[in-house]
């Protein structure tokens, strides 16, 4: 069951939902306000407004939810594709007016781009294609967390360039969640920003999934190791920041 998608659909239909809970691997369940995904421009935090202003060229909005950011870009005549794994979310995006909304697994798109690149580099290929696809890969609301783990982030960064045109960029925000362990020792068996979550809605629980929060120092290090130039665009002084990565 698409627990998250059901909550989105209920809110979209009548602006009311039962409680959406987010279970986690570090403490008590948290209530997730569904309304946050339906925000308009005036409700966007400064970090998101800045991120949207830094987009250029063809944009892939990854984990687009119900399309609030995609609609903003679309109204400003960007060529934007919005993807989400939830079919319910994509259905809502289309009803809200997002022109190019697709139910898709980002990592499958990346694998397809790698195959395309291999085809271009194969001198025997009879059907060459341009390997670059987008100029901006946008991951807002901690969207880079889909990489799941620190090794997952390294793997993503070593392959993401296949989805980008020359001069392309990655834009995303994340947080340093060291504060969750205040007064305690950090985990010794994994990076402290690796978290697991599970949605619960109407007494139905989804599958557990891994999520990554990456601190700025670690991001800078991993970016350098995988051939990216790291630039911090915004720091809210409360552990959250906006980063841009371009190929070094």
C-alpha cells in the first residue's frame, strides 16, 4: 500500500487527513503535516526560494511530491520534469497542472542514462544517443536522502553525471543531525546521518526505508572523492543548508 500517497490523496480531495505518522530509528514517532507538501510560493522557506532561483536549463525535480516546486518553475517557463515513485502523487501533480509528471524510480532513470552513455561510447552502436539529459537535478526537502546511506551517496555521485548535460548541476538541501545524539555517543557501526523511516496512516504501515542526512564536512569530502566541486549556497544556522555540486 502507498501509505504516503493515500494521505496526499485524502488531503487533496477534502483538505483533511487522519494522522500521518513517521516512525523512525532514533526515537518516538513524529506527526507529519501533509499540508506542507501543498505549499505555495509565499510559504516556501528562504532556502527553497534560493534553490529555485539557482535552477537553469532543463530541470529534473526528483521526489517532486505533489509538484509545488515544479509548478513554480513551470510558471517561469522552465522545461521541468517532475518525478515521484508514488503514482498517487503523480496523479495529483497532473491534476494540479504539472505538464510533465512521471511515476518513476530515479535510480532506474540513472541506470538507463548509463546504458545510453555506454551506447554512445560503443563504436559499433548503430543507434547513438546524447548522454546528457538535464541541466539541473533538483532534490528539495532533503531529497538527497533517497541515497539512503553514505556508500549510497558515494555511488550516486559517481554515476549522476550520466543524467547531466555538460555544465549541469545538482541542487539539494540536507541537515547535520548530530543534535539528535546530544549527550550521547554517535553510532559506531554506521554514519550518524543514516536513518530509517516508516509511514503509518489509517492504521496501515508502509515498508521501512533508509534515508540519509549528510553534514557539510562529510559532503565536501565525498564530493571531492567522486569528482564534484562543492559549493554551499545557504546555511540557516540551524543545521540545514543548501548545496550545489558541479563536475570538477
